[in-house]
């Protein structure tokens, strides 16, 4: 679904399935569906962004865990060598 502003008469148009519609001519139900569609598209983008953030955070903590485990192993090796 695409939205266009017609510069000649400033009426908003919607293109859906290849057909152009004047927003002002749509039924209340169609306008409601458009609003819901736009809101859901926004939510989807926000969730995509959140997933990306979580994936990066997981990788960061995995890297930190690896570093911590390596330090633990080195500490244990040092202690065994000293004994």
C-alpha cells in the first residue's frame, strides 16, 4: 500500500493492489483498515529494530563470557603451575 499526495489538488491518494484511491472517498471501514495497516507497519519496524538490538547484545555478552572463561582458564593454569 502506497500513499501519495497529489500536488494539483492536495488530496491524499492510496494505491492498493495497483489501484489508486482518493482517501477522502473511502469508507470509514477502509480508512480504519489503512490506519491499522500503518500502525502495524510501524510496530513491525520497531520490532525489527528491537530484534537487531537484542541480537547485538547477545553477541556482546557471548563475547564477554568467552573472555571471562578464558581468564578463568588462565588463572587455573597459573595456579596449577605454581603448585
